């Protein structure tokens, strides 16, 4: 049975752990506020950009640009995969990694050759230690991302696609739906597919844009920018989701520490009472023996 001193030391250790988790919760909350504002400001722009581009693409011939043309034979696919650089955020990284592993197994089952571009140390390390074709890894870049870096990534994917090194490019990231819900999301980056309409009435109901220059010239200019916008939006969404998940995990850890302190305090009080009772019994027994 643990002594009173051991229980006191354990209570002190749990209280110090609670101080750490509370501090990490506050840090995550501060970081979350900043990146969430950027994400909420950029997400409508990314959605509208995709809507306008899809509308333009649906009104012209798809062979105007190779990024709109689906290849006849698809055998090589690449996944741009996002995770966090650090842990202590619950199941955030595990959910993204498990979703990617499941998707890769499905692609391999269909006879595809899969390669990965990993963003985040957790995902990079996981796939690097296992039998996965890791093309490139980016770590410790969250918070320092600008459009020039994203444009460079986009050019790399486009060049590999045009050189027939890959047939399709997908992206998987965690979409922020709320403080308690972050969902791994898979989208296709290349080739770009316009939204599908069920019938001609839905197509005619879409907004008609007056373009200057021509829709064809405008589409050719916007296609690479569209990919960059989607990747940058994924960076913001994933970073926001990571901070939210870490904030929730540290809040739960703080609550668990408080419960553990209460339970250990009860154990300490019971052990102290038992020790006092034993001492009283020894005194009484000694007094009776002297009689």
C-alpha cells in the first residue's frame, strides 16, 4: 500500500501536469483565434473561385487545356496529404493517417501506383517508416505559408502531370466544421473537373458571366491559380482543425487531472485516517497492557 508521502507526491505531480495542460490549452486557443480568422476570410474566396471556374469550364470544350482533360488510362496517382507537426491533439493526426492508408489500399486494389507528398511531420514520419512511395515532405511550415510557396507546389504538380509522371493528383486534409468536429476531406486537384449538372435545366439556371478577355483565355489563366487557391485553403483549414483538436484534447486532459486529484485526495484522507486509527489502537493497547 502506498504511503502518505507517496500519495502526496503523486497529487503534486498531477497538479503540475494540470498546470501544463491548462497552459497548452490557452496557447492553442490563442493560435486558433488568429488562424481561424484567416481561414474564415479566405474560405468564401476559395469557394467562389471554384464556382466561377467550374461555370466557365462547363461552357467550353474540355480539350482547351490539358488540366481539364482526363487521361484515358489512369495508373499513377499522387496524394497531397496533410497532418500536423506535433501531437497532443487527440485523434486528429491518426484520423488523417488512417483515412489516407485506407484510400491508398483502395487505389492499390484497383491496380494503381500511389505516391505521396506529405505536409506535416507526423504524416511524413509515418509514411517514411513504412512501404510508401514518399515523393516529398514538408515539415514545420504551418504559420509561414504564403502564396509563392503554394504556387511553387502547384507548378511541381502541374509539371509532373504534363510530363506523364502522374495521371491524377488528389489532396486530403482536415476540414474545419466546428470546435468539436474536424473531418478528413478528399478532393481531386488534377485534372480539374467542372461541377456536374443533372439536366439541362440546372445547367441553364447557372449564372452567366460576361468575360473579358474570352472565357477560353480567362480559363487558361485561372486554372493554375485555382489549384493554388485550393491548396492554400487546405493549409488554413488543416491548421485551424489542428489547433481546435489540441485545445479540446488539453481541456479534456485538464478535467481528467482535476478528477484524478480529487480521487487521490480521497485516498490520502482514507490512508491518513487509517494511520491515525492504527496509532490510537496501539496507544489503547499499550495502556491496557500496563494495567
